[in-house]
C-alpha cells in the first residue's frame, strides 16, 4: 500500500465492496499514516475488523488440519504381505555353512510355500545331478592323481562346487521361480537348529562306526 497514491487508497475506501476486507483495512492504515482520516474510517474498521479476524482464524485452522495428517502419516509402518520365504541371503548362508544341498532344500521349501511343486521337483533334480557331478568329479580326480590328492584339495573342490551351486540358485532359480513377487522373510533359526542337530547325529554315527 505504501506505493499507492491517495486517490488509489481512497478508491479502496469508497468501493470497498470490490476489494478484500484486509486490503481495505490496509488502505485505511496507510491513509492514517499519511495523515488522512476519512469520516467513515471508524465505521469501516468496526465492520471489517471482525470479518478479517474470522478469516485469519479460519486460515490457522486450515493450516493445522494440513499439518496434522502429515505428522500422523509421516511414518506409517506397512504390513508385510506375501508368503514367508527363506531369503537369498539365508540360502547362501546355509549353502556355505553346510552344503549346497542345505541351501537347495530351503529353496525347495520356498517352492512348496509358493504352491509350485513342479518347480520344487526341478530344483531337486538339479541338486541330485549336481551332487552326482561332484561325486564323479572327485572319483576322476582320485583316479587321475591317486594319493597325491589331499584332504585340503578335496575341501577346496567342495567349496568351489558350493559356490557354483549358490550362483545358480541366485542367478537362475530365484529370478525365474520367485522373481519380484512380494514376500516376507521366514525365520531361519529353526532351520539352522535342525541342520545342527542332524549334523551332530551324523557325527555321532560316524564316530560310533570308527569305534567298532
């Protein structure tokens, strides 16, 4: 308002029905600052001041309503959806701790959880074929090099075989059989306990056989 001329300011007063109430009051304030006091100034203020105050209160209430949903929805925990599956990380962990067979069994359990028995059978076929390839590969190495093969070398072969199997699980089976569908992470601790118990049982049987 400070840049407007006196005629322009009086226009706000005389034709106040065409302007916003707060603009009219601002024009009256500017006229008073310049020493101008229209006769109807007091009546106009009495009429428009309550309206402007009500408008300001409504704006505050609207601002509060806009802020409250934002604060309430700033963090909305989403419910996990989808079947409970063993994650690729769990499959890798079990494959490297025990054998690619353990990781494959978890993948087979995922297939049954997804109600895909045909895919589960294909994973089992792969595991059997890969296990046979490992077995005959070790037989070939033994026949080729005989006593020169040491236990450490056999262990290295096993680690390499596990690593290749894990890559196949992650790069072939998982993208094609699970894909990007939503799922929740299944607890792996019970499966780990079962594997450890089975491993301990096999160890006891092995030690009992040696004792005989």
